[in-house]
């Protein structure tokens, strides 16, 4: 095996010191050392130790965040957690959205807060939500904002751990994860949902993926956990239609319009002085069609350019330069 391939392989190793894959990795390092490849052995050892330390820190973090008695299950082969947590302080929650979208998301939050009052009338809050739209427009951020506003812990499904090459294990992983949160109030994010929820009519999908979709249908149908489940997708048309019917609300997160672009730019540049020659309406018109993430990046790039050059004011030139660079590389 060539050195580059071996380094790439070691970077993908994740686990505890007692895991078989880690023990094998140590043997490989010893073999390389005995062959006289000291430099390579040291590099592999450094990568492996960093991965082990990262894995241990992640497990410690879970213990501090999750309440006693709640454990995130791991996959059978590599002992990797099937979901990761995001601490409250790291949740993104300040958003600029069109008024109608803001109203729909706020409705989800208000219904959850009023769930006990709703139950007195035999009503249930919206608990299964699908956000769809172009990349970079705030689908995942919307899920984080919901968790922030209603005060729930935030979990993100790790599909790289869920999906297994072994027959039947992917479906088993999904079941384990849903079972683990059935009594745990949280916001569970299935980001890029289409990764496992593609239409069963697709000729390119194998039988195992069809089985996963069927399991997912049942899990969504039976979902009665005390929290909120949020799924996101860039590809509305690729989702199995039966899955759409399992959601209580389906909301499009669109690219920002003229007003949203102006608000995003002004918010991004609020910490610096902006020249009076900046025509916000004209800038917004030039940015129509960009994602919210790209608009924010343009504002940040313009501010950084001005600061690095020692110029106290961000002017139209800084913003235009940043915009042209971002459009060129998008």
C-alpha cells in the first residue's frame, strides 16, 4: 500500500483504544517502524492519536450534554454514535427570512410551547417538519433556531454512521436511534434527508435502500416522541412521495429576495462603518439569485478586505470585489 493511501486510511479511523480497528492500526504502525519507515510511522501514529483523542472528547461531551439515563446508540461495527449534539451556545438562531416563512416556523414553536393546552382539546402540535430548498438558504439553521427558541437539546443524525454495508444493519441503526429518543424531548435533525429517503421508484436504488425507506416510513408514522423531528432536503422531487405524507408541515426555505438581501448585508456589516456611497437597493438587485450563505459571505469578505488594508470604511468597491469573487467560484 502506498504512503498516501495509508495516510488517508488512518484519517478515516475513529474509535476507542480497545476497538479492533485501532489495535490493527497500531500493528501497522509497528510494522512500518520495523521496516525503517520511521517518518511514516510517526505520521500515522500522530493521526491515530488525534482521532482517538477526538473520539474520547466527543463521548465526554455527550455525557455532559445529555441528561442522566439518556444514551445515544452507536453503530455495531465501529462504535460510532448515530447522532451528534450541538451545544446551545453554538446553535445558530438569528435568521433573516421572508415574512411568510418566518410566520410558519414561529407557528411550529408556538404550538410546541402550547402543547399541553392543545392536548386539552384533543389537538397535537406540529412535530414532524420538512424543510426544502436550495443549498445555503437556512434549512439546517431553521432547525437549530427552533431548538434555541423552545429550549430543547439539539441532535443531528450522522448518516455516515447509520448507513452500513452489511445487510440489514442500516435499518437496525435507524430503529435504535428512534427508540433512544422516544422519551427524550429534543430537536432531531435529519439533514440532507434525501440521502436515505430517495424514491423507491428510482431504478438506481438497490433493494437495501428500498428497505431503509420502508423502515423510515414506519418510524415517521409511529413517531410520538416528546420533541420535534426536522428533515431537510435540497431535492424535493427525489423524496419518496409516501414520506411527504408523514410530515405535519412542509416548508420551502427560498433564496433571499431583495429585502432579505439588504437585511442580511446590513446585519453582516453592522460591526464596521459602511460608506454612504453604498446603494443597498442596487446591491440587492445584483445579488438576486444568490443563497443567503453567499450573501453573508460576501459581506464578511468585504469587511475583512477593508480591515486588512487598514481602511476604516467599507465602500462599494470592497463589496463589489467580494461579490465578483464569490459569484466566480460559486
